[in-house]
C-alpha cells in the first residue's frame, strides 16, 4: 500500500463546522467488555492487559475478566450520566460480541442518541488476518450491531492495526460512510479504495485514556485532563484557519473508575466554558464532510 506523507500540505478545504464552531470534538467511548480474548469465551488465549499486565495461560483468567466486567457494571453508566449532564453525545466504538454480552448498553445507546460504530466482532487486531475470515467477521459484526440497535453501523474502527484488505472489504460490504483506521492527521480526508473515494476520520492514541495503562503517562485524572485540554486549546486556535477535529478516546473500564472520572469532568467543563466547539458524533462529522467537501474526481 502506498503511504501518504504529504497530506493536505497546509492547504485545507475551505469548509467550516456547524454552529460557526472553530473545532469539532469527537468523544469516542469504547465498548469492549465481553469481547476481550478469554478462554471462558472459547478463545485460544486470554487478554493479558488490564489494570496490570499478567498473562494467564492454560486456564480462565478470572482476575482479568473481573476487571473488564467493571466497565459494563459501573463505568458505562457513570460516563453516560456525566456526558448527559454536559449535553454531549458520544460515539460508541462497540465490539459486536461486547454488545451481545451487554444488550442493555445497545438499548441505552439508542435511547440517548449515541452513534454505534463497529469496533470489529472481537477486540482483536486484523493485521495479517486471512481475507475470507475477515470478510465474514465484518459481515457478522455489522449484522449483530444492526440486530441489537435497529440500525447498521456506518463507521468502522479496528483495534490496533487493520489488515491490508480491511478498507476494501468495508467498501465491498457497503453501508460504511467512514473508517477511523488512521492516526496520521487531525482533519478528515479521502483515500481511493477499489476505484472509489472513501472517507477517513483519523483517530488518536495520545488524547486517550488508554495511557493510564501503558506507558503509564497518566496517573491521576488531572493528568488526563491537562493533556487533553492542551491538545484542545492548540487545535481550537488552529481552527480559526483550518477545519480541525479532536478525537478523545475513552474506555468504560479505564476513565470510568472513581479516581479518574473527575479528569473527564474537567475536560467537559473546560470545553463547554470555552465555547466555539461542535460536539459531534463521528457519523455527524462524516456526513458534514461528505456534504461540504466533495471527494476528488
């Protein structure tokens, strides 16, 4: 695959965000609990990373499973209540097997008007995956989410690395407006896939609560808040001249912990007080871009 090191070269499309906002902000809440690799779920191995890194082989890892369960039992509700207090709609990056294990989250997401983006079937990378198997997983995942929410997902985001075939398989499947399998920009962009334009909404690992785990960049909730607010302030400033977006990655089992949730509260409050922000689902951002920035011919 040809790599693009040039991007927009500073020549961004002349497009603004709705509400005359200087910055589009996307809060993505990952729903992975129940989709992690686990012998008890019939997988070949156990997930090794949670609050600690402790591989368990040859037996169910009840400690790991319990840590993931926290996200569904406590973290989701805590985060959803806080987002509602600030009037912010979330995009759920949902693994289909996780929603199958927690169908009440699917129902709640629909009631709250959240977007449910497909995060694969299991919580696993697709790099190196055999094409026929990957095609079937995409079909199975999209179908399961449609069955649980009443609507097929229009977005896709692979855990870790996609395969060299993932985008083409998404286009062939049909119905996907965008994917977020890129970390190389702060603005949506088009790529050519199977001879047609395909929209990419880049994601970010740095403005992401996963850094509480590895490499332990964040220790307190305020560490997360300070970092995200720094990114927000810079992009908000650049937003006067370019259509920038900020992606903030959240996990129910991570930021949903009592000692960390105040960091998210501080982020919400700071952005609301600043103003000039369009809090949008990724679907809304994708539809705005598709309408106002025609794909290159």
